[in-house]
């Protein structure tokens, strides 16, 4: 009887926690989990993904749970990938099974189908010049890539994964990172979604600094209404053009445009509603828990994680500046009173949050000025731009 009790006590997580050399790191991870849960529930910062990520972090750091084995996925090469499935089935835990969807790149693409079904590209179709602003807002992606590479702390593959944070697109960052630097997935995902949630705090100072009061008060002409034929042709043409130029961007762009086509064609309402609701919600849960589980104490608590956070903030800031400056130049070319530069900050792909920030800052100068629909053009262009930037990184032979 005493032996059974002794075995039970030695098998508890408490004993295993304090028997480990890195017990203090595990306690720090528990504190970080608490902070993320607080931000998700109380502050409502990206709760749909930040909360599952936090719970994934909690589960993977519980001593003795053996629910996730990152070494299965990080150490495997593409040539040995066929051996991964039986290994996961024989030795893996619950999250090992869920993580296969990340490893195979399934979850981000399914989420992009849902995003496409929920996105209205009409403002972009009505004002194609918005594509240039969305492209200019990708400046932070390549700037952060350069910063991370020059720091000497990261390999080119890791630097590319960090740079994509500047695209302000969580699924895109996850897809690139799981391919190029899976060991950084937890830190990059948390940084990406945290900064996306902080867009209302990060962007306005740059918007006020780089624009004059006169520019912020510019009223843009009402956008024309996009026809149904245009809405149907747009996703097909974008997929075709992007696929011919950057084939590695097809998984993301193709899924995004497929989801949008389901919405606009008018004959697949059931599929569109499923993509917008049940499918994206289920995949979001599995993706969040799986990504959070990669943030083990050994991988997460390091100088490199702090560098990722710093480079991520730089990426967001420079992307905002790139979009604003692109819009300012376009306004000058168009006569100086045609484009409100504030819509440039919406060139990052955080839909529709970035567009709402453009609207809010614009109304601080003129409460009767409505920029939301104009800002949605660069905002949706940013989604396409970040996917293309990801395809560029994936196509490079590092």
C-alpha cells in the first residue's frame, strides 16, 4: 500500500516539475500563459486565436503530460517524412496528431478559404490603385528580414519567418514558419497575433507623424459599385496571375480566392456559410492549440525570442510607414487632393481592424469624413500582398 502511494506521489506533475533542472523556466511559462489568457479574455486582444494558443502553451508545459513532442517534427527531414506518421501514431500524444495539420500546411490554407469567403473585394475592384498601397505596406516584411539576418542570431530561413510577421497575417506567418523554421513557430505566432491585436495602439502615432492635418482631412470620392461579373472574374484572374508569377504563393492565394468565389458566385451559399463559420472555427481551435504547444520552456525562453518580438514590432511599424508613404506619393501624383494618405496604413493585411483604424484617425480631424470603404481596398490588397511575400520567401533557395 505504501509503495503504491509512493509511486503515485512520484508520478505527480508537482514532483516532476521541481525534480527538473529547468523548473523555474516552466513556472515562467505558466505566468506567460496567465498573461495571454488575461489579454484574450479581459482585454479581448485577438481572443479567438490568442486563447487557444495560451491553452496549447499550458498543456505542452505541464510536466509529465507528454502531450506533444516537438522533436518529432523539428528534427524530421522531408526525405524521412513518411516515417513520421507511424511514429506519431505509436509514440505521440493528442497534440502530436493535431500538429500534423500544421506540418502539412493544411490549417492555414483552410483558414484562408474562410477568410476569402468573409472578405469583400469590391473596394479593391472599384479602385485597383489600392494594390500599389498593399504592395508598399509589405516594406516591413523585407526590412525585418534584413534586420533579423544582420543581427547574426538567425539563419536566413529563420529571418524570413520573422520578416513575414510584418504582413500582419497570422496564417501566412504560420505557414512560412512551419516550413522554414518550425523551432520558432510558437514565438513567431504569439508575436504576430499580439501585434495584430495592438494595431490600434501601434499605427496611430505613425499616421499622425507622417501626415498633415490637411492630408488627414482629404475627402475621397465615393467608390463605384463593382458588378457581379467583376466580382466573379476577380478571384479567378488573381489566382491565375499570381500563380504564373509566384507559384509558391498558390496554396494561400488560391485558397483565399476560392473562398471568395464561393461567396460572390451566388450559387454556393451553403458552402460559403460553412467556410465562414463551422470550418474556420474548428480549424482555428486546432491551429491555435497546435501552435501554442510548440512554445515549450526550452524553445521559448531565450534571447532569440526577445529578438523576434523586437523585429516583429519593427516589421509592423515599417509596414505601416511603407503604406502611408506609398499613399502620400500616389496622392501627390494624382494632384494632391485625391487620396487620403491615412488609408495607406490599412495596407497591412489585418482585415478589417487596420481599415477601422484609418477611419478612426481620419474622423479625429473631420468627424464627417468616412474613409472605411476606401481603406478596405488597401486592406484586402494587403492580404494578397502578404501571401505573395510569403510565396517569395518560400521560393528562395536559402
